[in-house]
C-alpha cells in the first residue's frame, strides 16, 4: 500500500501527458453530452462523486451517480439514449458494475468505461474506453487506481467543457506541475503522525466535507474502515448539523477538510460544530490558520483545485496507512476483504 501511494505522482503525470497537449485535452468522447450518469461501487463510487462535481462545475453538464449494486437490480427501464453512461471499475470485472454495464448495452445506449484493465470485458465492449494505466494494484485498499480514476474523470469533464467552447484555462494552466507537487506533499504533511496516533486510539469518529470534499470524506472513512476496522462515518458538512452531529455526544472526535477555496459558510458551519460540542477536532487544511481545532494536519498549498483534491487524497491514504500500522493491521491483506470481481467470462 505504501509503495502504491508513493507511485501516484508518476501515474498521474503520465495520464496528463497522454491526454493534454499544449494545454488542450485530446481524447475520444461524444461531441455532445446532454447528461451523464456514473455507475460504480466502493472507492470507484467515491471517485464518481467527484466526477459528478467536475461535470456540473467545469462542463456545466447535468450529472447523476448510481451505486452499481442498486442500479443493476433496478426495475426502472426507461433509459434516456441521449445520456452518456460512465462505468468505473478498476478490474473491469466487478460483478455489479459489469451487470449494470451490460444492462445499458442491451438498450443500445452509448457507454464509457474507466478501468485499469484493457483485457476486461467492460473495456472490450464499451463504446468509449479509457485505461487509467496505474499498473497492477496489489493492495486491497484502492490508492493509485482511485486517484487515477479521479484524474480521468476530471480530464473527461475538461474535454466536455472544451467541446462546448467553455474556457478551461484556469483548470489546466498549472496541471503539468501536479506530479511534482504530489511528491512534495507526500514528504511534507505536518502533524500526520500526531493525527494518526490520536485516531488509532478511537473506537469511532466522524469525517465531514463540504461540496467536492464530501467524496473525500467518504473515501477517508472507507480507507480507515478497510485497513484499521475503526467505525468511521462520513457526512456532507451541511447535512451533519441536521441531527447527525449528535454522534459527537459519544465519540467527541471530528475530522474535516478546510482549504483555501472554502467559503465563509463552511467556516461558520465548522465554528458551529466546535462551539456546540466540546469535541476533538482534526482539521486537514492548506491554510495555516487556527480554527480552534486540536490538530491541524497541514498540506502544502497548491496552484489549482484539482491539485488540492489530489493532495488531500494522498493525505487520506497516508493517514489510513499510518493508523493501520499503529494498530498492527496487515494493510495489504485486511480481514474479510478481497477484490470483488465477476467469476464469469
């Protein structure tokens, strides 16, 4: 897991250099996308939540997301042929995602696949296909395939915006520095060990994120559950105050993300939580200010929103790894977990 976390800079840099030439995104996708629906499971679903944000906020395209396990069993049959269905599966063989994919294929609707396996049935059968080129992932907990899927979704959203003649210069102007910035972040996260030691002593705690940081909260909770078996829950920051923060009556522990692109509303929500409950607050941030939290996990400042997202992804992965090691868990062979794939050809 540690090796695969450290390999992400090179992988993401390769994807950027493959699909971006002279600050222009070059890839084969439908020229017109009226709506997108992303179907995935696990970490791929969390990547898809970020993809939804990218489509809506970069390309101004309505987007939805479905759990593959629910989508494949749904009795709904009135699918829109003007919608692009995007399927994300590291293996390209995940049983529920593959069943969902074939459900759409049978309707004659265009499909797009994001996978790490060109030999998979999903890749071979999709109308549009993208290999994230992350190499074999040996750790059970997805790391490099997650970040590579996020970048691929971001690239597709940028290309979709470009097709609509939307100016994406702000999105990609510093993108060639992403790999280098990621390596800097891996080696320069302040208070990571302090935070890991504190979390390793908890039986449960909550993680929150606002907007596009909610998918990161979900991924952080999943990573910690997978590797350390700590009961970790995730919530949108705004939704947390609608009853869920009663959990702090018991756990007294709370982790959230606050970055330079956060708005005043988010800071007000954080302050409300901290002042309402005498909770231990861990704050992951690239703003070196005092938020009245107990532990400030500081990442280097980045020059773009996508770089900040990737930096926080690495922070999440390293935090999960360090917590698991403190608890003497076998992070590469967690109990009761394996890659979920279809056993059929």
